[in-house]
């Protein structure tokens, strides 16, 4: 948690009370590989995760049983099912640990209430949300205009070590390609 | 502008000074159909648009000359090239008016500075950004898991009147399908 607080403090002041509140609404936990933190379809989602170490994945399973990966959560990333939290509906996504992971677990409601009591957190979140919006815009544009091979290159730049603990279908389902296409792209890269 | 201020006021208090500042950093303008508000590649992007009436489109042209639509901006939507603004780089996107449009033009820097002077705007923006993140997550998941025909159905629900003033390639390039595929989907729908 100290790491997260230092991160916030690097950009702005934070009172001791505001700092204490962050501790009060959170809990540091370590989960083993394969642990499911949110199950798709569960009736309420009330947790938000900040990754200290490890790798999480958010994904959904469609009506044909096929998985689609929305996000990988590595060190210093936030991850949850924000669709479910924002719309107050059952989980659209599942979240699992791709390797043993240490996270700070926040209660989503209490995290949201933080701004009423401590508006000093607003600039931190604004910056985080703005950066996230920009990266999502970029991802949508990349999906529309780049080839699968170009998207794979970008993916490896963004997540340089991720191939050690992800399976072929994790990455394929993030890029929106079949596993066969991804294998072909990888073979082509080795040849070069 | 009154409409935007009332929108903000429906959720929170706003001082007269904060209201006056919003007027001071903005200008209401009407543009004719076809007007380009941001040109892809222009060195700086310093404008953000709030749509009062009409329809704008943000898109990029790839290295092969093909257009890809990121967003349509209709009544009450914000639109700009946030990638360029956030990264302080030249315009990744172009923004054009698909019909005569009335917008409030904000200076991006002054709009960003509003939070220092008037932190009371923070909750409004946070809510806006959160909703936008959720809609982008949903769009990425839809792109990964739905057929082109299902995505077209959702698009028409989200933008019920948009076909009156958009061309076939505007919608095809938003959905990530060829114009031929979109035409086929439309024919299929008429047959049903």
C-alpha cells in the first residue's frame, strides 16, 4: 500500500487522514495462480484490485463458450469489472490470476465514497481515468487499422514479460485473432 | 451553454464564479456540413467540443488511405482528439461535421485548468470519464465477441437517427467491417 500512496503523493499532497482512510478500506492479499477473483455472472461486483505483483486477466465467455480478454492487470494497474460496478448489474467479466499475485483489494463503494470525504483524491483519479481513456481510444484505433501482426508487436512492447505466464489463447483472445493466426504470426517472427 | 451548465447543476452545486469561468473559456459556434474542426497531423490540438446540435465524427486515415471512425459526437457528447491532447503530440485524428452542427468550443488547456480554480467541477468530470470508460470497455468486448450484424444492431440502438446524415463508409469504418459487408447486413435486415 505504501507504494500506491507514494505514487499518489508524487503528484499531490495527501493528509494523514486521507492516507489512513485508504488503509481502512483496503486489504493486501496474495492469491495463487488460477484463483478466480470475480466470476462472470455473479450478482454483485464490489471489489476493485490494485496489482502490486503478478498478473491478472479480465475476460468474458460468449454464448458459444469462447473467451475474450479485455485486459491484463500487471504491477501498478487497476483492474475490476467496471461495467458491472457502474451499471450496478451482475458481472459481465471474470477476473483470474494468471500467476501468483499480490493485490490490494478495495471495497468498490467505499473507494467511490472516498471523494466525498477526501476530495484531494480527485486529481489522482482524473489523471488515471484520462490516461485510461486515451489508451482505450488507441486500442480501438489499433484494432480497426492495424494488422494482427502489428497489434501483436505493440502488445509485446506494452507487456514485455507477459508471455512467460500467459497461454496462447490469452493473447489471441486479447488481440481478437484465432490461436492458429497467432501461432502463424509467431512463426513468421522467428523466421525474420 | 445554459444546457451544459444545467446538466452539471442537476448533480451538484456550482458557484456563480465557476459558472462564469465556463463562459469565459468557451465560445458557441455553428459550422456547416463538411467543416473540418481538427485536421489529422496538425501540430497541436487545443480544442475540445461539446455538441449542442448536429453530428461530428472523429476518425483517422491509415497509411493505405483507409478511414477508421473512432467516435460519432451527437447532442450532449464531448469530442476531441484526446490522444493528441493528453500526449501533447500532433493530431492522430480528424474531426469533421457530418451535418450542420452547433458546438461549444473549449480551449483544452483552460478547460483542464478549471479544476485548479474550481475543484467543484471534479465530480462532474469523474462521472463523465467513468461512464466513457465503461462504454469503451463495452465497445471493445462487443468488437471481440459479437458478429458484425449484432454490432450494427447495437449501433442503431445507440444512434437511432444517425443513418440520415451518415454515409455507408462512416458506419462501416466504425464497426470495423467493409462497406460490402455492411450493405449485405442491411439487405439481410430488410428481408427479415
